[in-house]
C-alpha cells in the first residue's frame, strides 16, 4: 500500500498549491502591487473552472489514459507558472489585473481542476477497498499541506523571493510532480478508461439534477459561499 500512497501524497500536495497560492499569497502580492481591494475580491471569479468540473469530468473518465491526463495536466500547470514568471503584473494598479496575467491564472485553475478529476479517479481505481480509508487520509492531509505551503510557507520567503522566482519555483515543482506521475511504478499498471457513454447521457443527468426541488437554490448558496470565502 505504501508504494501507492507515496506517489498519491506527492500529487495531492501539488494539487493544493493553486488554492493556497490564490487564496492566501496572491491577494497580498496583488494588493502590494496596487490592486484595489474590490479588484482583489473580484479575482476569485478566476476560480470558475473548479465549478465547471462536471463539464469535462466525463471526458477525463472515459477517454484516454488517466495517467496521461494526470501527467499532461500537471506539466501544463508548470508551463503556465513558467509563463506567469515571465509576466509579473508590475502595472496592475487599481484598475485591475493585466488581461494576460488574469488569463494565465484562469488557465492555472483549469489545469488544476482537470488534474483534480484525473487524480481522484486514478486513486479510486488504484486503491483496494481496504485501502480507501488511508488513501482518503493522505488526500486530505497532503492537499491541505500543499495549500498551507503555498499560502503561508511561501509568504515567509516573499521578502527574498520575487514574483518571477516564485512562479519559477512552482513551475519546477509541477514538472517534478509530472515526472513522478510518469515514472511511479504504481501508476503504470492502471487500466485504460472505458468506452464513452452516449453523448447526451451526461446532459440528461444534469437536467434531472437541476429538476430536483431545491437544487438551484443550493447551488447558488454554495457558489456564493465559495466565491465569498
């Protein structure tokens, strides 16, 4: 079980980095660069890909290899961080984030959301029923640790760590995690995803869910809560 949980722990740790970065460290950095409090709050709209995971989750579950989805999404996160390192928002000001930086942060959340779907599906397929309890513990602890390291741990380094160096460090971390996902023996024997479902099945399931009493109200409440945190 250890040979399964160790790579999962590393991957869940890097999965928590974007949340800690954007909920803890990034608002402080943007505020220090002149972004107004209103604009800093509105930047949470960039979390939108996390709310839309159900749109591409069936594609990740049914097309291609989960290991390939995981490696590609993690490597893509490293690429986005590398681009962010080259584009520090020096001219943010009170008007808002530069469009390019905002777009890259949106892509960062998109890549992290795809990685989340692939990693959770992979963990369920990889672990035996008796291993799901320890696996869930590793998931929660490693994800929270990643969020704390990005939100608080990196903050301690900010006086000596510029915006470019910060994102270069994150890029290197993601590329290392992608190499881990590719090379880990436990992840090389996963079954390929099954055949895709009928094209309209997911849409029908979503329509059935929205038709249930209270669904829209609950969705609105959760959305307001998550974006207002």
